[in-house]
């Protein structure tokens, strides 16, 4: 079962091969979602400062009946923090808000603040300063592993040329119809595990008739096909849901997509419209 399998990060820490995403899960629902996920078998939970549900996610972990050291918890340093002092305060703020001694993974949510996303300024110095804060927090035992999110090649290089601890993950938008193969290969060649958020294209892939037909061929759902696709690319999918039935379905991916079908999936035409999600910078 995929929920019992792990990847090994470059620093030797094991990370479950699939996570539960909690973006856009309201505070009121987040604690129950985490408890439901853990009951089903999930051991990897992904949140962020900018999701505004860290405290509720942590409450779910504390109340789930499984010991803290069996849960891999990721959170993200807000994209707006591009100084050392602000980043130190934000890291400590997350731990205090969650009431935890440590998190398993903390990543810089974006190389650019959200209101500057996609612009020319890559905030190279600010990201190096934020990275130094993560390094110091890791040395202090507050974080077990540190990484990146939404970082392009130049942003990764900027961290690698100045860091004393190398990043171990790059969490990016990656799904059928939008797979940045060059960035994935580059990240992997630099020793980073690539995590795939929105592996079902924020729900838009349900509308793809080719995917619907291929899913029928394998006797699986569209989400199962899409999640299996990311796993066969050696990515770590983080599908988001608060629905226990969807959690179960997402994790039931014990099948193999043929080489021929993988090639077809890799070549599918890119999504042009993410619906309601199109207002978010990462989908523009």
C-alpha cells in the first residue's frame, strides 16, 4: 500500500510517498481531516503558514491517536518573508502556534512574494537570508529537513551556491497536462525530491475526456490515474481533500500505467484554464 511506502531524502530521513494536502481546508474542518487521514493510514500531512490552518492541523495530529514521531509534518515559510530576522520569527511563530517542538520539513513557499509572483525580481538575497534562518532552525533541532517550493532552476542555483545545508525537496505544480519535465529533472539531478501539489489539476482534470477513457481502461478513477502518473515519475503527490472517501480512493493506487500510456499522458495538451483557481498566482 502506497501509504506505507517511503522515499529517502538526501539527508537520510524517510518521508512517506504520499501526503495529505490541506490548502483551502477551513480551520473548522482541518483537525477532523487530519484525524480521518491518519485513521485511513496517512502519515504525511502538508500545511503552510499561508494556509492559516497550522494550529488546527497540529491539533489533529495531537488528537489522532498515533504518536508524533510516526507523523511526517510539513509546513511552509510564508512567501513574504525575505529577511533573516523575519524568517526566524516566522519559524518560531509556527512552532508556537502549533504547540510543537519540531516539524519534519519546512520549505520556502515561493522564491517571490505572492504579489510579485512571476515578475522579474527573483529575490535572490532575500531567499538566501530566509534559507539561513531555516538552516539555523534545523541545527537547533526545530526542523528535521528543509526545502523549497515553486523554485525554478535559477532560484535553486541561488540557494545551492550560498548554503551550508542543501535543500532536500522542491514542491511544485505538477500533474498530467502540466508536467515541467525539465525542472523536475534539474531538481532531481541536484538531489532534491520533487513533490507534486495539485496532482489532479485542482479538479480540472475530471473534465478531460482522454483521462476519463484511460481511467476506465485501468478500472480506476481519474484521481487514481493522475496520482499513479506522478508516482511513476518518482514524484511525491500531495492531493488535497477533507473527504475520507476521497482520501481512501486517492491512496488506492496499486496498479501500473504502461510505458505507452505514460508517454501519452506526458504529451497531453496543457490546461489553459484552472477555473476558480486561476486567480491564484501559481495557476496563472
